[in-house]
C-alpha cells in the first residue's frame, strides 16, 4: 500500500502530551492518527461528540474567522484564489514540488 504524509499543526505542549499518552498506549502518534482516520472512514462519522461548552455566537464566530484570516496572512496564503488552493492541495496530495 502506498504511503502518504499528513502534516498537522498543533500547540507544542499538546503535541508533547499526545506523544506521551500514545507512548503509554504502546503506539506512536502516527499510529493513533491512523486509528482515528480508519475509524472515521469505517463508521462514516467522527467517533466522539464534538460540542462547545458555550453557545456559538455570531461574535465568537467572527473572532474565530478573524484569527484564521490572521493565520492565513502569516502563512502567506491569504490571497490565494480557489484555483491556487486546489492546485496546492493537488501538489501535496501527489507529492509534487516538495
């Protein structure tokens, strides 16, 4: 089976905690993510409830969007067109131009 790389950005402290917990379970973080992905595909759902302790408000959503926009600007991706985004996804998916 062909392998593909999947890159995820997360808080450094969270990653350390996740790596430690995975090691306690006798697996790597990569194995844990694969278990998660296989479960999602097999069950066709996220295998746990996703909820918010507080109601989602228009103001909260606007703040979250503003933060995402700030991250896109910092990453140099804020001005990308839909075609450019799709091309970037295609290149990453097929391992081109790395």
